[in-house]
C-alpha cells in the first residue's frame, strides 16, 4: 500500500511512503490536551509527524437536545427520510430526502424556509439524490446519481442551472476546502489494483490530494438480492475517511491504523500526520455480520436492494483487523471530531483534535457525533429511532 500526493495540473509528484523514511530527525516535547502526557513531534523531511498518547483523557462536555426535526407521515411539507444534512451559511439547516426526492431548508429554530424537488429529470427534479454539500458562496449542491448531475441552489435557496459534473465520480462525500471542490474520483487507467483518489477541483485545475492503491476485490454473486458485483473488497478493508474545512484543510484517514494526514490548499502537499497508539481491533465473523445491520444495501437499475448479511460475509470475507477511524468531521473552529469504531450496539467514543495535531481529549461514549455545526455552540446530528425513522436533532454543547 502506498500514499501519493500529486499536483496534477503541473504534473509534479511527491510520494510519501508508510512508514516514513526518517531524515534529519528532531524530537521535541510539547504539552498535550489538558493534562495528557506529552505528545512526540518528529520533523521528517518537511512533514510533521505527531505521535499522541494512547490513554484517553476525558472531556467533560455535555450535550443538551434543543431541537428535533422529525419525519412526516404524509406527502407535503417536511421530509420522509434523511439522507444527508448540512448547515448553510452558519444558521440554516439543509436536509436531503432521497425517498421524497427533495431538499429542504430550515432555520435554526426548526421553521421550514423552503423545499425543492420532485421525481423527474427536469430542472429542480431528482431521480436518486445521494450527496448534499454547501458551497463557499452560501449555496447548496445536491448530486443526483441517476441524472448524473449536480442540482444547485443559491444563497437565497432558489434553484439555479444544474451542473453536468463531467468527472469520473461514482458516489461518496463532496465538500469544499476553501475554493476547491473536494471529491473522490475514479482512476480508470489502472487495471491491476483498485485505486482510491481524492481530488480538489477549482475551475479547469485539478489537484490530486491523496491516492491509495487497494487490493482489488473479486466478483461476488449474491443470490439474496439477485446481484453480481465486481471489485468487492473484503469487509473491514481500509477505506478512505476524510473531511474538509472552509479554511482549506483536508484531513484524511485511509489505513488500518489511527493516522490522520493533513493537507492544505492550494498545493495540497502532505503537511502533517497525526498518529495515536490505540489497541488493534481484531475482526470476527460475528462483527462482520453485525456491521451490515439488516443487510448490505445496493443501488441497481431497479432501485435499491438489500443483500443478506450472512451471505455477504460468506462471499466477500473480511479483513483480519478493523480500522479504528469510523468518521471524521472538521468544525468551523478548526477542531477535528474523530469517531472511533465500536461493535454494533456499543456506543462510539469521539476524539477531539486540533488542526495543529494536538489531542484535546475524548468525549464520553454516547456523546452525539456531529454531522454539521450550527453556530459556535450547537451541533446537528442524524438520529435513528427504534422504528428505523431518521430525524434531525440539534444539541447545545457545553464545554466543561
């Protein structure tokens, strides 16, 4: 496995291997977050490598639910299901409803401001909307997988002309780092490995942020859902988790270890790597089945299908270890919220780091993991109830 960072529009490359070839080492100690043992900082050929202590330092933060937006039972105003949530211009909540084929906008008090969309392929219509993201000018974009385009809305929440989005993109998170649109793209020129690429696009220029070569998965025939899938990697195989900040930073986790790589616009050359010594998580067949819940959901020509979890585990297999990093998000204040993996039914812990690499501490299991940030002291969270219905909740966070 290798990690490569490339400025593709000028065709210059800088390759970073794991582990680093350490040259010109200088070790320093600096204070960790709020009483934690000192972290170790290594300057490796211009890349700052930060090793954090493995013991958790508890953060005494509390979260109080102050707002809940629940799904409606009948067609009309409101949403049926929540696919994605974002905060627009710091004070408006955007909700993507895949089932209802629409995007909705609420103010910070939960009042519906606008909703757009219906089934179709015309302007402002959706077939299968999957990704929601905000734009630097205070607008919103929605990627429609079936229509292969971006539906766009300006800062007044009005629809504008769709973007045909002619890049090799096949799904996954979309976000902005400064003026760059950051997306996962496919490298169709490589046949020997599966390639994961995160690229940053601004106008005609494309910067390759990071590239991972993965072991290519085989072909899997799943009788339970009538699908034959190629390139299916084993469950728990490392996948790229990343987040972008409006200030232009991209944080990436893409290995089996607790490693966060930080890249800054405009060149997106690797600036620092944050590592933490946490225990290895050994994978089992039971954990693999639990990770799929009621089954693996796939989208085909006939719509969404659910493949039996036991059959998926049997035919896909699973990696011997589980990557510890489950999710990443960066707050407007420049803090990295890192959700650590835990078995189904167990609460996940959340580490809080800053973009300098300092460990602030760990939030107690059960603390809601933010999807977005509403102002300085509120977070937006997707929550699923016992009936499988997803609502949008807003929590006020008090830092102890």
